[in-house]
C-alpha cells in the first residue's frame, strides 16, 4: 500500500507566523519556492518523487474573512503540470492577524477557510485531494501557548491552546469533507519521547506520563478518547502523520536532544509500533530529516525502520523527506540550515539549489529497496468514509 503516487514525498517547509522576536516568517517565500515552483517540481520528478507536502498559507489567503487564492493557485497548477500529488497543510503555525487561537470563534473561522480552500483545491486537482488540517498541535501549543516562541506568544496556557487547536481541527475536517467527500485527512503531530536524567529515578512518573499520555493527547482528542465533548471520533482521526527528527528525544527538563549514541534512545521502529498498537490507524511519516553530513545516514536509518514496520504488516503509506530544501532558521532568519536533497545558495541571485550528493545517493538506495519489497504496488488512494453530517453541506 502506498498513499501517494510515490512512497517517498518531498516536504517544502511552509511555516508562517511571528517568531520569538515578533518577526514575520514565511518559509515558502524565504526559500524562493513560490518563485521556483516549476523548477522545484521538475527536480522532484528527476529524482523519482511525484508527491509533495506543501502549505496553504492561511494568513495570505484569509484577509479578514475574504479569500485571496493568489498564493495557492500557482502551486496547484504547477503541481498538476508536473504530475506531482500534494498533501496540503491548512494551518502551519501562522493564522490571520485579526484572529486569536484562544477565542471562541477561532475554530469556526478556521472551518470556513478550510471549506473555501477545499472547494478551490477540488476544482484544480485531479483525483481526491489530501489535507493536513493543523500541523503539530502539540508542538504549537507548547511553543505558542506555553513558552511564547511563536505568536500568540502566551505562557502557561499550552493546554488550553492545544484543546482549541484540536477543536479547530475537528471543525476543519468536517468542512473539508463537506466540500470534498472523497478528501483524505492526515492528522500530523510530533512523535516524541523523554527519559529521566541519570540519577533522577524520582522523575519516573513524570517521564511515564509524557511518553504514555501527553505526547498522544491531540490524537486522543481527535479520536474522541479524550475530551469527547469536542466531538472527536475514529473517522476524524483519519491517517496519522508522524513528524520525527533526531531532536525528538531528550532528557526531561533538558533543552538539548539525546546524543544519537545514547543507549536510552528508543529506535524509530519501536515508536511506530507504539502508535500502531494504540490507534490501529494507517500511518505516514510526514516529516523526517537531519542536517549537514548526517542527512544520508539518517535517511537510511529511518527508511530501514519504516520498511521493517511495513514488512510486519503496519500500514505506513509514505515517507516525507522534510524539508527537501535548506532553509533559514525560524528565529534567526539570517542563518541557513543545510537540510534535504538540495542546499540553497543564498549568496547568488535567485537562491540557487545545489544537490547534496550523499543524500541523493541515500534516497536512490532507499527507493531501490522499496521497489524490491513492493514491485507491484500501486497507490491505494486515501479516501475516507464520511460517517457524519456536517453543517457545511448546505453551503
């Protein structure tokens, strides 16, 4: 089973919003992807990738409730021209300036926007589209509501923000499916794990709570297991999108990730098993990557974990290399991180893309191994059954 035309996807970093300094960030514009759509998609095809994760930039589309799709239509049309299938994020950290994610009406505002986007995407896209409603509600709730790293720059209100983000996601899912009943929904969150610092057995209960409960809260709410009054259900849960980097495991209370050689680290395969055993839902790795010279080895490591999970019958339907281009740091916009298959050269006109040779070789080898295992697979499509009646059906 694959969920898209190719098992490997390319992720174009699409964060918007205001960073910890209050500076506006727009990673699609910063990397020049909006000016290089045709060339960027052609590059994907040249390396055997026909699927991409992209972002609809809500702050650019929704202008006080009036919609301007000028930033979205060129992307949809370029993807169609190059036969690249898209998984579209609808809310990747940034929201309109006149909205407040703590407000009671925020979820309805988001749902109206989702319905409008889904109508446009359906008209421009061959076949049923795929959407990720709210990217990483757990991380965003912490970053924007607990420690003030992103707008809305609040502190100690992370739990409240997480609940409201899930409320928005649930209404957004219903809106999307009303506009396009065959649409696929992928609910994306970070898959994280903590350990107790050496010599701190007193933190065992806190570690267990994080690993067994906190990291799954958004998916549990979407599935209706937690805060059922929000209206979640297995149908809303859809496909689970796993975002996983080398930074996703750390000591409780620490600010740096566990060393990659630390014996306390848990293998990615074991983490995938945990998600599958908990939900029994189809999965896709929606983000993974490393920096600098570690990129190629990381790709091989994650691909191996995914392949062995699939061999064991776990339905992992895709693996997204994210970001596919080097990018500026969120909070230090002048600092560029070398990630993905192409580095971005910033001291030349036009933000030139330069292939990272070792990463290219690692991806080719992973593609070869996938084809060896699954020579006859074709994309299965991602349509999900509609098991509810939405208020958006009357529109």
